[in-house]
């Protein structure tokens, strides 16, 4: 947690509780005993330094962290390079959605196409991972938004704030729209989009399975 204080210093304002301690304990609990915020708070009581804050203050701190999500992610990216140099030559992108057990839409919780076929309002999360499979950046979008349109704003943020401008974008066919392919043809970027062989035309599917079209790196 060497760099947590750097993040806290960036978002600090006058709190009636220790935001540094809350964030640190939530990270420890997420690594050692992943569970809900309530269970994480109970787990923190078993650590060497029990929390001096309340569960209500944990919940209040979440809105602060959410409001500074972009800054926290950016600082995490830059500081993680001190521990493990990040490989951003290849970036993987995918989306997931999360449902809420409510009936009425609320904010960005919208009725949309649930991957779990749930009849509830959902939100969509877009996530980038680096070439080593380590999460790089994420964002939350309204549940009724087309997943293909979530790529450009998040990728633009990575290019701007993470100074990653030369990489290969990889995704499944659902996120490989013409607009997304065109966007990743700019500058020093390129793309690899997966496709189902069953849905390909026979001429293309036959060409895709020929071993002469593939090369093992280093050979």
C-alpha cells in the first residue's frame, strides 16, 4: 500500500473519517478474503490494526472513490509499473453487465440485454486488460447503451492519460464494429477481431484454417 497515500493526497478534502484506512482495508480484504463490503469490514477487524471507522463510513466513502475512479485507475497504472512493467503492446477489451434487484430504472441502471437473461435494470462495464491479462482500465455505462459504443471513450482515455498510443486492439466479433475497427486503424494502432468459423462464408472459413496462414513467434 506504498502508493495509496499518493492517491489519497490527490483527492483529499475534509473527511470525518480516515479515507486512507478505509481504502487500504478494502484492498486487503479484496485480496485476502473477497466478499461484500459488510463482510470486508468484519474481516478488517481481524487484521493487526482493527478499523477505527464505522460500516456507515465505509459506505459513504464509496461515492468518493467512485467520483475519483479515473484518477485512482490512472495512479494505479503508473505506480504498478514500479512492481511489474506493464505490457501494453496488446490490449484486450470486453464488456459485462450487472443486474439490480429493482423494478424501476434509476440513473444509469437501465433495462437492456442482460447476459444472464435477467428481467431487471442493468449497468454495463467495459474493461481493458493488458497483454499479461492484468486489468488496465474500466468504466461503467448505462445498461441500455450499445456495447460497441463503449469502446471509443474508454480507449481515448487510455491513449490520453496512460500515454498508450501504439498497441493492437483485440476483441470478439460483437465489439469489432466497422467504427471500432476504423478507430483502431488510426495512428500506430491496429486490431485483431475474433470471428466464428461457423458464421463465416465458406471461402473465408477455409482460408482461416490453413496452417500456412499462421506463424509461431520465433520460428
